[in-house]
C-alpha cells in the first residue's frame, strides 16, 4: 500500500518568507510526527499528534513553527519568517495507535537563502 | 535525561567485517529500543528493535545486544556488505501523555562498507 508521502520534496525560499510543508500519513495511522534533520545530524523531534488529543508541541524550536492536522489525516507544518538556520530536511512519520513502529516519509528538503 | 548518546559518528568497515555501533541512555523509563536505517534521500526505516527484558535479539546478520544495568545497547552487523552502507540511528521510546510512542533518536552513525 501507499506509504507516508510528503510535499514538496524540495523547497527553496528566501529569508523572511513563510513556508508550508505537507504530510499525508498512511491511511488508518492515528499518530503523526514531525522531525527535523539538519545536515549530518540526528533527528530532532518537533511535534506529534495522536487522534483527537492535544498535540505534543514540546519540540517546536520557536513560535515561528506551528503545525496542524485536519480531519485526523493530513498535516501541515508551517514555518513563518524563515531563517537560514531553518534549512534542513523535515521528516514526517506516522504509526498505528499503541504500536511501536513509525513509518517515515521521504522528507522535504528546505533551503532558506 | 531524555538523551540517547550514539557513537561513533562515522564508521568504515571492510566487506565481510563486523560493524558495531553503540548507544547509551539515562532514562530508565524507556521501554523500547529500535534501530533505524536511513539511505541517502530516504526517510529512516525500522531495522530491528529490542525490549529491555531480553539481552539480545538477532535478525539475520543484525543483532542488538542490550545491557540494562549499564543502560547501553549496541547494533552488530555481521558479514557487513556494501549495501549496508547507510546512516544508522539508535532510539528509545517513552510513552507520551496521549499513549503514543514518542521516540528519542541518537545522533546517527554514518556507516561505509568498503568492497
């Protein structure tokens, strides 16, 4: 079946602009996660959603970052007033409830000039 | 206390050799320890995982060794092959407030297998 998809695959933007990154999780997966991976670095947790519960936003680095999940499916990560240090690959993952395995999308590579 | 420390940062192994990657943690509430494999341009994918009630888990050429008292675990890749060249992440899970799996990742090890 279809895996986690993310769009766009690449995004180049100018400093100060807003960007939106999209994640389509695997159908039926109620848990959805966003991570940030800087060049050569590990995975930095940003936010996760579980069903209708309040999201865990503890990993968001600043108030310029926000995310929403509509209808319990698609999620959008928004970065306002982008900075050069926001350049990274943004990964989305989803999982079934109360299971251990997270399935990752291919990521969106964001470059802020 | 939420960190998972991984070493080495990079590793070069000859084809047929054993690749060993080590991780350590502090939080005793972690209850699940997966390893993820990531190829360039792709998202990470689950490779193998272990729970703290066992000391070793083997799947094919991949083995996790787990030392609960030392709070350390490691990945061993036997008979390493060029196709194993990838970045490997250890991780540890803690249950989130809404019963979802919140996974803390190590910093990653870039493994290169020389033919």
